[in-house]
C-alpha cells in the first residue's frame, strides 16, 4: 500500500504544497497552509502515480430517453422557486452560501417544511445545531407539525447509510458542509480536503439516486473561509443569501445555475416568524423615500427577469482635503469615477473641490451600467441643490464620450414605474414607445450634457443663488 503522504493545502484557494510556507504562492494569502494527509485518494492528483488499474467499460447511452418523475421539485415558496429557476432539480446539488446568521437555516427549514407537507420525503441533516434547537426554530416558524425527517449528524458515511433506509428522499439538506467529515480523508472537519471530499460524496449520491441535495455553506464577504469557494465548481447551482446589517430584507441571488437563468433574485423579509416573501421589492426599497431632497434619483433596475425600482442618493459637499473623498455603498466605485470624469469633461460640471458620497438606498446592490443616468442625475442634483422631480424615474448607460446609450428591457422598466405611480421618465432615445401613464414631461437625451442643462435650467433662479 502506498505510504500516506503529507501535503500542505492552502485553506483559501485549495492549492497543494509540498512544504509548509508562511505565504501561499498561488493566492498570496498568509498563514493559510494547513497540513493534511492525503491517503484515500483525495488530493492525490495526477502528481502521485499509482499502478494503473485496468478500466471497466461503462454503458454508453443516447440523448433521447426516459426521464423519471417531474424533473423539478417545486417548494411553493415563490421567491425561492424563482431563484432556483422553477424549483429544486432532481439529481442535482445546490450550494446556498451566505454570512453566518443571515437566515440560511431559517429559509431551508421553511422550504423543507413546505415540501414535506406536500408529500415529499425531506431529510434535514444539521451538523451545527442540536435537534432541540432546530425544533425550537420550527416552532417559532409554525411548521413543527410537518413531517420533515431530522438528524444531527456530521459523518458522511453515517448520513448516507441513514438515508439509504426506506424510500429515497426527494430532498436532502446538509447544514452545513463545513461541519461534514468523511472517513476517506484524514484531515480535520472544516479543512478544504474534508469539505471537498464530503461534498463530492453528497453530490455523487445525488447524481446516482436522483435526489436533490442542498448544501449550506458559510462564507464571508471575501469568501475566505474554507469551503464554499472550492465547492462552487462542483455543484450544479450556487445561490447566495445576502442582506445588509440593520435591514430586514434578504436577497437570494443566483450566481450559477446549470438548469436555469442566473442573475435572478428572490426577495425576503426577516420577521419574527421567519422569512416572508416580498412579491413587490420596489415598494420595499422605495418605502422610506424623501422625495423632495436634492441628490436623490429613482433608478428603474432589472434584476434577472423582473424590474426593481431603487433610490440612488448622492451627496456632493465642499471638501477640505487635498484629494477629495469618494465613497460608494451599493455600486461600483470605479464606475462612479467614470461618471464623474464624463461630467467634468463633457458637461463642465466640476467635482475637483468636492467630496462625493453615493448610496443605494435600502442596502441594495446594483451591478447594471443602466444606473449611470440615475447616478449622474443624483450627482448634479446634489451639487446644484436642485431636487429632481419626485415622479420621475431614470435609466440609461453613459459612454465615455458623454453619449446616452440605450439599455435592454426599457418597456419593462417603464411598466414597473407606471405601476408604482411614476408619471415621467428620463431614458435613452430609441427606447421605443412610452407606455400610457408615462409620457408627458419625459425626456430622452442623446447626450448627458442635455440632461445636465435641463436639471440646471429647471430652477435657474435657485441655482444662481446657491452658486
Ligand atoms: P439562521 O437561519 O440561524 O442563520 P444562518 O443559518 O444563516 O446562520 O438565522 C439566524 C437569524 O435570524 C438570527 O439572528 C435570528 C433571526 N431570526 C428571526 O429574526 N426570525 C425568525 O423567525 C428566525 C427563525 C430567525
Ligand atoms: Mg444555520
């Protein structure tokens, strides 16, 4: 038998080293190398040569063939089903990542209960909490009577032996993969090798039996903790459960999905009785709006397939610093620099002596370039002290030349704005016909300078006062 070989595995990126070092060569992180044994095949990559085994022929098959059951298990929790692309897929593995305490266990307890009461066999395996704690949570959620099968266990072999008993489960929830360990790997639970080997065993089980497996993984903002990052490429789907401290809403974001669209989001609100679905996120994000203040613009965003209205707030204040401060929450800071540069270069708006703060209200995070126009409007509004019209939404991309460029889904954005009582829009020209309620007072600039002139001109007398 081959001698067990010692390797040092980086807990950040998973790369293997022959010798210990203070710094990982691959990812540059310090103090992340941990000694792990590699007997049992895990981690013995192509580098370690064993005597070749003669292959066993497998049966080849055709693309066309019978598929058992309905391929998806619908949970009935609309926002969750939306994020997974229509329900959990049989025979697939899904990773749900998120900060500790964000509500992953709560969400999955609710999903498990919903599925179990519809007659599916659901097994919930918790390695983090005792059975009593999970029961307590279930009571709080009002789902204690649903027939979910519960276990507090961390050994993969024991878990697999347990679920092999009786009817094959439709859904298995493992909370969390950081606590799992398998006899096949020697290292301690929570290390990359263990997480990878245990996940692999669960994924193999899912593929071979057709059960859906959900793995929970804790991850910090930087994704440094051993686990989720190395598992991401092994699973069929990755969802991230996010939320901002101090806000009650949570967003379930699809990052990877082999069986459906990505960039889809599910929106929830954490209440004292668990997570509540938020069917209309715009109302939530616009809830605390103070429309009359300068520096606020409402952006009509698209998240996945649905429109979401959010408020963008800017504060431009005279700076005493040599290098003025630029601070952004909820948006890309290099994108802000770009917008500031375009405003300076093409519109004659100067920010060189000003600190600029930008915030997306409600703790929401925007990744679309379509927010450019709303950001630019908020910045100009704050600088000039002129409040933007309260019933106006903004969207459009700005190019480096100062032109306003069309963005996708203009009609969907307008329809959502109309539904929420907005009467006008500032949008790129060529976005198609304006919907019924939105029209009069709308503006379709081709250049950003036109919009700046319009904002500054809307209350010229006051602008002159503040200058
Ligand atoms: P939890 O699901 O345990 O988080 P995770 O599994 O992601 O670590 O949720 C923990 C938080 O949610 C905790 O701070 C309490 C809060 N919570 C509520 O506000 N209402 C509820 O009904 C429940 C069950 C939890
Ligand atoms: Mg938990």
